[in-house]
């Protein structure tokens, strides 16, 4: 439903029948107004710049982006714009030439019904700095100031370094940011350089000095067929979750299956090499990357003395579990995989599993609970019947809350210092912080949240962690928006 003086509204509760039916009322709100100025990389207002306002579905491009389009606007001769009647939901705002422009190209805002918000793209007072890689200036390089993921997020700005490695970004909002570098000729690859903290007073980041290196990985102990289908990646280590670390480094192309896996521009830190076979079984190996000019050679030995596993999982169990099928783990934490039997029989055979102690779990955290324990014995086949009687997850599964942080102008705040505590005063263990959003996994119930950010008044409030449904999925909206106000 649309009206020129109101925000549009959707209704998916319309009933069409031969007889009279109750009419579901549709309430229109005024929506919110967002206005601001768009600046170029030199801090000058830019006229005739098209901005697109999208919802969460607007990330995929093409038809998805058009379907998620909430509004569009073009700046006037003074570089200013105004959009009215926006829904009170997170809006991702980007320039039409986002992938080609410089300065601030993407931002986000949370409009409020009946209120105005200011969202500038850049500003006359930029943030300067210099990048040094292995002690040398990073000259003529394409940089991004963004979030934890170089491709997604609530903010993105581009700049290019000069011959001395110096750069200037158009004025970014305050918050924790990540500085990325795009190697020449690798348009889809971004190399994480450093985390930086931006405050309202920040004008110069000084020298951002990083160590990058080249790592080659040789894999032994695999059969030729497993070696040919092997996929290797280098991931940042998330201390709590297995599958949320960003890929890092730039992998060199391989022409033959027996060639080494070589990664360039790898930051000097502890990373996880994840070796995934074609059957979905993966091995994790921690590498302490030194950085610098010398090649770092690493050999990862896939454990030998293998056995086999045959899993029988009836169709009714798979249907009930739906998206939360059991996960396979070794007790030493190195081997993991998903169990996805196919066909009517629900049978899955995994060959060449390293001998040792294993378990099945319903969780994705590193120290997940054991639901079903078993052993793989060298030269033998272990048979496992996984059904509603043998596989019984913990009585109370973890619930979920999604917390998003905003300033009083509705602009996402990254780098908020927050704690979530239960009634026993113990801090919740499973929290993942990504840009301006936290994911909290804990037993369902109420928890106390405290949050602070430089220049803003601290916040204390009670939040609710929603329980999962019977199939293990979190149903409905579990998002909690927390707005921090500037200190007076």
C-alpha cells in the first residue's frame, strides 16, 4: 500500500473467499526522513550523485537489489539530498557507482517514524594516514576503510595511496573500522591490513605499519583422489565459532593437483588453515604467520591410519532436524564436517577418516556439547544409527539474540564496548561481534546488557534471548536495536 504522504506498507494476511471475511487493517505511518550532503574524496560537495536506499535483500545485485530498493535520490547543486517516508528499518545507502568511486561509497541509517536523521557521505575534514608494509611505503594502492568483511557491512570508503603510501579518506562516522588493501589485478580479493579506531576528533591515523608474508602449504597423507579434490583456505581464528572467520591472503592459481597451496599478502598473525576434502570432511591446522619477505613453508600431515564411518539417518529424522542436522567433530578439534545423507535410505559413507574419538553435536561453537560419542578404529568400519532415540540434543538448546548498535542519528556504531550478563553475574560465553552487530547465543531467558562508546552516555537494559523451535531454528525476529545518545 502506497500513499504520497506516508511510508509504504506490506500485508501478507489478505484472505480472498466467496463469503464475507474479516478485513485486516493496514496502518500507514509517516515514516522517517533522512537528509545530508555527499562529498567527494577532497571534501567538496558533489552535485548530481545518485544514492540508493536498500534493505537487507539489496546486497545480491540485479533483481534482488531492485526488489530491496526502498528509495533513490540525486543530490542537488549543493550536494544535498533529502528522502522522506522511509520505513523504520535499517537502510543501506550506497552511491550508484559504488564500485568505481572514491570517498565514502556506502553507509547505513536507521530512520525513525516522524523524525529526521542526518547522514552525510564524507565531509570537509578527512582522516589521513600512511601505510607501511614490511617497512616500505605501500605506494599507488587501492585502500578500503570498512568493517570486518571487505564485501559487506554498514560502511565503506575508498582511497588511493600516493608514492609515499599516504592516504586521505572522506570523513567517516566514529567507530571501529578495518583498513583493507586490494592487490593490483585482484578485484575480488581484499587483504586486511589493520583495525583502526575513529573518533569525532580523529584527523590523522599516523603510520599504519603491517607485516605481510607468503605462505606455502604442502599436504601429505591423502590419497590421490582426496588430494585432487582438496580445497585449502586460510581463515582468521574466531575464538568461539567455527565458521565465521574471514578468508585472508591471496591464493595463487594451481595448475596441478600435486602443486603447493601458496598464499600471498598474508598478515602476520595466527591463522587457521582449513583443508576440506570433496566429501565435506575438513581438517584445521593453526599456522603462526611470521610475515616479511621470506617464504614461510608449512607442511600439514593429514592423519594416517584411517578407518571408515557409515551413517544411517532415516528420512523422518532428517525432515524433523531440517537445517540443524548433526555435525561431526573429533574430540581434539581438528576434524569436522556436516552429515548430509541422501536418498530414501539416508545412508552416508565416509572413508579415510583418521582414527580417534569423535562425537556428533547440534552446535557450531568450538567447545560444543557432545550428543553422541563414537570411535573410528584403524582399518575398521564404524556404523552409526542416527535417529530420534540415539541422537537427543541437550534438553535446552541455545537461543539467540541479535543486537544492533546505533548512535542518536540512527547511524550504526561499530566498536561498542558491551557486556551481557546472566542472573548469576557471569558474562555470557558465546558472543560474536561483527561491525555494528552482536550475535548472542545463550540459554533462553532475560539478561542484563551494559554498553558504552566514547562520547556517548552508557546504556543499561534488559534483553531477552529467544528460544529455538523444535527443529533447532530461531523463528521470528530476534533483533534488538540499542540506541546510544551523545553525552551532554
